[in-house]
C-alpha cells in the first residue's frame, strides 16, 4: 500500500544540504502544494538550509508560484537550471551573488537526469560549443560567486565536445502525476507534459534518497493501463494527494491539452493585430508543407495562432521542447503545452530528436543581434533568463528564423493604413555592435552551413557570409530613420530590397493557404558537425 502524507509532512522531510530534483515544466506538472509547504516551513524559521536545487526549465509564474517559493537567501546554496525566465526572484538572488548559479541547455538538463539515474558521470555533447556554455567563455556559470567548473572542453577523434558533469548525488525528488493506484503506480493522463519525472525518481531511488510524488487522485489496483503508467510504484516513497491540482498555472483542466478531447482549430481566436502579430505573420511565410517545427517563447510562440487562422496548421507539425508533438502550442503561461497534441513524449526523447538534427525549421526569439550574427536571448540588462532549449535547437536545425522587434522598451507601434505605424519608437536598440552574451554563434552557424533569417516588425534581414543584409522593409517605414538609424552597426542593403507583403498589415486572414500548398516540402538537412 502507498504512504500518503500532507504537503507539510512532505516539506518536513527535506534536510539541510539536500540535493533536490524539482519537477515541472513552466506552469505544468508542478508539485505546487509541496513547493508551497517548503516555503511555509522556511518562513516559519524551520529550514531547510543550503540545499542544491536542480530543475529543468522555467518553473514559475514570474513573481509567484513554482520555484519562486524557494527564492529565499539561505534556503538554496546552489541552483542548476535550464531557464530562469519565469522565476524573477531567483534572478535577483543570482544578481545579488546570494547563491551559486549554473545555467545549462534544457536538453542537457533532461539528459543529466538520465545520467544520474544510470550513475553515469555526465553528458557528452556538441551542444553549447562557442556559446556561454563553453568553458572558454562562462562555462554556464551565472555569477562571480560560482567558481566550480562543471563543464569541460574535450576532444575526441579530432572533434571538440563539451562534457557536462553530473552535479552530485540527488537525495530528494519532488515530482507529479495524475493518478496513483494502490501500489503507487503513477499515470499522467491529465498532464499536459510528461517531462522527466521517471528519470528523476530513478535517480533518487538508486541513490537511496526520498521520492515524493503529488497526484490528483488515488485509484484501485489494476485500473491503470500499463501503457499509461509512467512511474513504477516501488520508486516512490510518499504521495501527496491534491484533488484540485491545476493542469497549468492558468488552466484548472483543459481536456484538449492532454488528448482527452480535440477542439477544432477554428475555435482558437486570432491574437490581436499589433506589432508582435506582424512579426508572427511575416515569419509564417517561411513555413513549408510537412515541416516539423519548433517554436520558441515570445513572438515565435504566436506563429501557431497565425497558422490556425490561415488553415495550414494541419499541414505542418509543430513541436515543443517539453515533448508535445502536433496540435497548436500554447504561449505565455501555457508555454510548453499544446492544444490537440498528437503525442506527448518524455522530454528527453524530444531532445534526442532535436539534437540529432530532426527539425526541418525552427522559429525563435532574440533579445540582441550583433554584427557577427551572434544572438543573445539569455542575459541582458538585469535579466538572467538562461537558455532553455534555445541552444539545443539553434545548433542543430539547418533553417532558423529569429523573430522580434527591431527596438525595445516602451514603444508604441501598431498597424494603420495598410502599413506599420511607429508612433513612439523603442528606447533601446536590439541590433548592437556586440551582444552581451553569446547564446547563438554566428561564426559557428556559417561554418556549419545554417541559413538564418531575422524577422522584425519593420524589416527582414538575412545572415550572409559578409554580415547582416537588409532584404525587406515594411510599408509605412522610413529606411534611414526607422531602420538604419536603429541598428548599431553598418549593414548591407540588398540590391533586390523589397516591400514586405502588404497582406501582413491588413486585418483578417492573409489567404496564404493556396501558395503554401503549392510549395515543395523542405528537404531535411542536418547542420555539418
């Protein structure tokens, strides 16, 4: 029989100095009741102190929920995570040098869980070379307080690789499922992501630690189909039952996000017609029939909404690094999930596919672009967002489309009279002489033969051998004042410079379906290694 405890009893099991593997992906799959109880214990002055926190990516809702519950000086001594964009209090601790902090690519993080489960020394991969993961730059260390090197540069067979060391022996796993039977076998039928909870449970169980799993309900022995069970019962020590656990941080339960029902894509309302949607609409023209695509956070995550409006969403396969394949990926607090997914893979398998070059195209966002074609999405100003799946995806996909506004900060830009209306431009430039941190290496991309396009609200650029080249400009935009003067380095203007498609700036569907269907499918190419 399984052992059920309260969230506060679960929190009391953590000891000073524990290494904790924390489950969850964005706002999905989070054992929130246990996280809340750990914070209550800490605020009551009862510890724990100095834990090492290992999480895969972005568990939080900006200033609340998720790992924001752990963002107290002294509670965490060291954090190792794939992304911190949804954990602003943790960013402040990193900036204040209040803890040691590492950021590794999301795919490496999920594979480290499998490495720890199998007692392997770490993960060997090409992912991260010539970025801030490379020990010749920062080695994934996020602040000056972080001195221990966990990434090594190694050469095997004449080729460079990075070796990410397993960060220690895990002692506690905090994971989640939907149903647990009387023997503790856990299924995830209401979960919007499957994550790497099995690997976390295996890693901690094999190390002699404590596995705590939050579930929505208990069911009778033998009622869970073996194909639906994700975690064997003997791996789990304690259960916390939370009948009201939310599917994501904004959705109590949407059966279309876990495959229980399917909703027509026409029922998905179009996003508002603003500068962000202009970028998403232009980027959608880069799609090809039968593309298998990844979409990043921010503006890129709005492209599925465009595809649904244009009626081409069923002719492409959209994927999310969390493991969802097919359907329409969500954005904002629903990022990581999809409406109408065809399959929800464990995250580690998704990154096997990505790292092997399986994607035909990827759409990602940018914070800074420099004269070399380097891109920064990970550290700018006081934001230490981290990589998420960005480095895995951008280093292993032949065709890349980066999307974002040309300027940033308090702008008032919209659509009027069939063109772009810049009523108040942004306060700072995003195309700068040198990026603050290299999340994507333009040099490596050229060397590996990747094709790279930058789509902005007012212009489109290509990365060529001699630098960044302007190829398209939006109607209603002045070339010198609105484009060239807003870029911090000289660019070349294409001899065939053209105006962006006028349909992008008109309300309603663009009518791109027929032209889209007439295009040949893209031949899958893997970047040279």
